[in-house]
C-alpha cells in the first residue's frame, strides 16, 4: 500500500515534524503539530490553527496551513504510520 516508505510510530513522526516546523521560514512561537493520521499514502498533520473568536482564520492560520502542507509533502514521501 505504501510507496517504499519507512514505518514510524506517530510520536516519533511528530518529533521529526516539529523539528522541521522550527526550521521552517513561516515558524512562529506556538506553532506545532500535535497529531498525525494516515490517509492513504498521505500523512495529515493537525494542531492549533489560530482561529479568531468567531472561528475564522487569521494571518497565522495561513502560515499553519502552509507549514502542515509542507510536512505532508516532505514526510509522506519518506514515512508511513505503523499499523
């Protein structure tokens, strides 16, 4: 099912993901991945999206989306979650 990727535990993957986040140009304090799930061959990362009091996106929300998308592209090519 997976395209020659290494199996990894969710906690270990989140450590790698958060290290990449801290190195990303769009990083800001508080930005972190707190969960990951497998969706086919893609890894989907979750965390705080920094919505406003009405549940609408803020400028930080765009950065979070872009960083999580970056993680999906980078890490899905290398890993899949352990079953």
